[in-house]
């Protein structure tokens, strides 16, 4: 069931949608159109038609196509940032932390709505406001990973950030590659392969204050 169908299913007949519900419905329609067509080919007419509303109703909530796109980016960038933070906080076992973090990226790209395409495969990255949001999600995920590396290894902030950027970039690129290969490797197996690769690297840095590797 799409976001639009879900919205309609909970609306009593003959009633107007509350503003927040209508906004969510419009965002759901916009996401479907943007994912399918890309930003440049999508039209506000298409989005209004997909949502089952008139263009004036759409413009009441979003003055233009870019406003819609940025609202979606804000929503879906934050969801990945939160997923990575949750993965890092889910355990104190660093090996499991690596796996949970890799899995967060795979779950994000596997989501049926295809929102990751708006973030990582946008055809509008030359727009400063879009670039700012894409950079934000990359940087904030790296910052979250960096915090754990710096605390556990005693490496400098700059050194930890380099490692964190590498781990985040690895997870994002491989997860997208896995999805585009039609998931020929089962997700759990793919995550485990990537987590093993990442762990063999990051485990080479001893825990702060010891001569032992991560446990």
C-alpha cells in the first residue's frame, strides 16, 4: 500500500484531511513521481494528479517544485542519520556496531519508496540547497561514527573523521551497488561480507589505553 493509499484508508468519508495529513499525502505523491522521473522531468501537474488534488491545493502547501523536493530531502536525510545513530547506540560490542551500521545503510537503500535515490542519485546536485543537504547527511553520519572511533581508539578527531568517512562511504556505495545488482546476494550475507571487510580494517586500531585490539 502506497503512502497515498494509507492516507486515504484512514480518512473518514466526506471529511477534509487535516493540514499535516494532506502535507504527508502530497509528499508521498511527490516522492513517487520524483523517484520514477527524476527532478527535471517531474511536473507539479504530475504530482497533483498522483495525489488526487488540484494544483491550487498543492501550491497552498508547497510554493514550488523545489520546495517539495527539499522537504523530501530533509525528511529522508534525517532518517538515515537517525538510523546510523541508532545502530551505533544499539550495542557496546564494536564488531556488532560495525555490522549494525552497515545494515542501516542496506536497509535505507532497500526501502520500497526508493527515497535514497533522491539523496544519493539526485539529478539536482548542482542546486546549492540540495548539495547542502546531501553533504549534511554524509557529514553527520560520519560524525556519529567518528565519535565512537575517537572515544575507543584515542586517535585525533581529524584521524577518526577520515576513518569514519571511509566507513560511511564504503557502506553507502556498496549498499547501492548491491541493490542495483538486483540483490543477487541475500541482504544478510551481503551485510556480513561488508561488515567483515570493514571490521578487519578498523579492528587494527587498538582500544584506547590498551595494547589489545577491539573486542
